[in-house]
């Protein structure tokens, strides 16, 4: 199953919600959301700085990841950035592919 990193920042409303329900409550809500899409939550961390949460999840496909990101952002409580993660083996396969590419101006 493809793996995704979701980096999120809370809006003012999101921070108010976090203060009400706490960190464990947020983790449980994210786990349920991921499961509703047929996925599995691998990791959930809070961070200091520009990014408030780091979530790693296995999801069935890109459409599921996009649906999750859209729903989270549409709530108005969170702004999220999604990164598709690949394994070292997938990177090995990528390095063995031949690509017909010409650099600009070349």
C-alpha cells in the first residue's frame, strides 16, 4: 500500500480544538479518518515550529490521499501538505529506468 507523509499546521480554530480535546484525542481522530479510507496510521507526531503535526499513513491510492487532504483542509482548522513516500527498493527501481530527457537549452 502506498505511504504518505501529511504535514499540517493548525489555524486558530484548530488550535482551540486541540486545546479542548488534547493530543491523544487528535491522534484517535486521525486514526479513524485514515481507517475510513481503507488505510492504516503508521505514525503521528506533534512538532514545534511551522509544522504542527507529522502523520505517516498507508492508503490504498493517490485518490484516497487526495480525499483525506481535501477533507482536512476544507475543515478550515488545518492546512496540510502531502508528500508521497517511496521505499529504498522503489528508488532502486527508479534509478534503473531509462528516461528520454533533454535539459532546457541543451
